[in-house]
């Protein structure tokens, strides 16, 4: 079963929830982890169940980065808000970097999330 992470900044959480709804059959076949608030909303508002890390600003991105460093994730969808500065920008940069180190698939907007999930479906 693929193991993936889902993360969205506040302004992007509705888009991530809609995206999960749209592809719920694929996400149901995955083990999903998420940062704290994203995970809470996914658990409450979608038909998938996710394992929640800490919230992003208090270490959740780093927890997901640690999973990448262990090669324990098959990919990440991280809908970032490109229009607002984040207090934990260094943590976000660290997560992006470790994905590049490990060649872990990383979709940071809906345009790349679509081919990401299509490739996931082909693996199921
Ligand atoms: O800040 C985040 C990613 O950088 C997301 O964290 P939350 O899911 O806890 O809002």
C-alpha cells in the first residue's frame, strides 16, 4: 500500500479537501499521514482516515521530513500558499530539500497533484 503525506497551508486546505473528495478511491488505498490541522480537517471532512503529525508551525513539516529521510514515504502533496509568508519557512525549506535528496515525489500545487494521483492510481 503506498504511503503518502498530505499537507496544505490554511488558504489551500479547502482545495486539498476537494481534491481528496474527487480522488477518494485512490486515497482510500493509501496509508496517509498529514500535518496536524490538515489531518484534523481531512479526518472530519473527507472519507479517508489519516495519521496526524504535529501542526506545521510546531514541527509537523519536520516530522514528515523525517519520514522522507527514512525512505518511508512514496510521495507528498503539499499545497503551499505562495502569497503568504509562513513563520516556519525554514522547516518548509527543509522538507522540500529532503524530498529532493531522496527523489521523493512532491506535488506543491493542484497542477502537479493531478499527475501525482494519476500515477498513484496506476500503482494500485
Ligand atoms: O503549516 C503547514 C505546512 O507548512 C501545515 O500545517 P497544518 O496542517 O497544521 O496547518
